[in-house]
C-alpha cells in the first residue's frame, strides 16, 4: 500500500463513517471534483476498483491493527 495523504485519510474515514459526498465536501470545504480526485487516488493506492472495496479494505485493515 502506498501512503495516503492526510486529506485522503480524512476522506476514507468519512466514507467509512457513512457520510455522503455532499457532507464530505461541506465538512472539508472542497469541490466535488476535488473529492472525486481524492477518492480515485485512495482507490488506486489501496489497489481497489470501487469505493465500496476501498471502504471495506480500510475497515478490515483498521480492525486488524494494520493501520
């Protein structure tokens, strides 16, 4: 796994918390395009094809103490 930026960690954590794109954009004060770029980078770094896969990967590895 390539290291995520602090902003990317915030985004994946917020997705794991069940926040939708609108809530994340509002909370982080970013444009939807910026959010989508962060999500794309997270998926690429984690080796996932979908956002759901990335969220599941993050939750599983966090629970197992890898993160």
